[in-house]
């Protein structure tokens, strides 16, 4: 449930272009490998519920997820460690 909320927040806040509504548009999620099966499952479920949404889950490591987020290549980063590590 927590991941679904994270995806919804990403779509509503950072993942949609200016012409998209809160439940349509495209979101790129950079995801650490350890969380990949869960996030892919949640993304599929979310896209089933909201057909106007496209969530692309990009597998990477935690550092790569943060790099993609900060470079604007992803709207959400899912990492498997504390940011300070």
C-alpha cells in the first residue's frame, strides 16, 4: 500500500506534463533491483485501475535511481538504502 501511495504521489506531483490530469500521463520510476518485483506489480495494478496512466519502471541500483531522479530522467526513485549511506 505504501508503494502505491508513492506512485500516486509521483504521478500527481512530478510525473505529469502540463496538459495531463492527476490520473493520466507518464511516469518513469527508477527502481533499485531489490524492490523491482514489488514496484512492477504495483505499477501494473495502478495502470489497470487508471488506463490513462503509463508507468515505466527502470531497473537500476539505488545510486543509479537517485542519479536518474536528480537528472530529470525519472519522476520517482525507489531506493533500498538510507540516502546518507
